[in-house]
C-alpha cells in the first residue's frame, strides 16, 4: 500500500510531502490580475467567439476564472499535456488528451498555468499552428524568465516569478496543493 501524505498547515507555512511552502501571491492579488487579463482579452477578442484552450491539469483554476472575466461569447476546450514529475520537468512533452474541435480559422486563446523552460508551450503552439487558426493568443498565469530555454510566444502574463517551485491556484506537487487559493513557494 502506498504511503499516504498529509497536508499540514501553520500560519505562514504549508507542508506538502517533504517540502515546506511560504506565501508568494495572495488570493486578492491573483483575483485583481486575472480580472485585468480578462479585460485585455475582451478588448482584443470581443465579437470573435474565441476558443479558450486550457492546458490541464494545472491551468484549470486559472482558466475558469479567466473565462468568467472575459466579457463576450467564447467556447472552451481542454488538452492534457504532461511534462512534470515531482518538482522537475521530465524533459519530454506527452499529449495525454487532445481537442475534438476543428481549429481552422478560429481565434484561439491558449491558457497555461506556468511557463518555465517553455518546452510544453513551444511543443503545443507548433501543433496548433499546423491547424491554420485565425490567431493564437497565449495567456500564462506564471512565467519564470530565468528558466526559459525554448522561445515561446507570451502574449499575456499574470505574474513573472523567480525560478522556484510553486504550488496553489491549480499548481501541484505530486497531486497535492492545487486547491490552495494563493500561490506558495518553497
């Protein structure tokens, strides 16, 4: 039987598995920035019925809030890409679940949780461009500029952060921590 880990919280720290986390971004800071991003997207894409593509699993919370902050018609799709194991990228991007909609001549909004090396988004954008969309706008919740290896189109960014491991607001550490309202770092 696998060992069961518990999440234990104290006032200013959060324990998940073997790591202790401290606050990085508050729930209020996140709400304000997501509202701003939603308004920017509304200004750019109102009346175009864009297809928001959320990269699962990490971006689902961000995508949900962002779509509600978008003040026009839109559609939603999901794709599951996997590149992380534990606290590090595996270096290999796998498509676990794909889209079932035609992307030709569509305005796409790719919603990602975090861009560190850029490998996952680089891989996925190449895949999308091959399907002849009308436009692609990328929105990432977090970006680690110091960790960038692959050149990626980064149209809208919630927050730039240092190259540290983070959890919360959809981001996890081996499955735990996604439900935290803020963002926490080691």
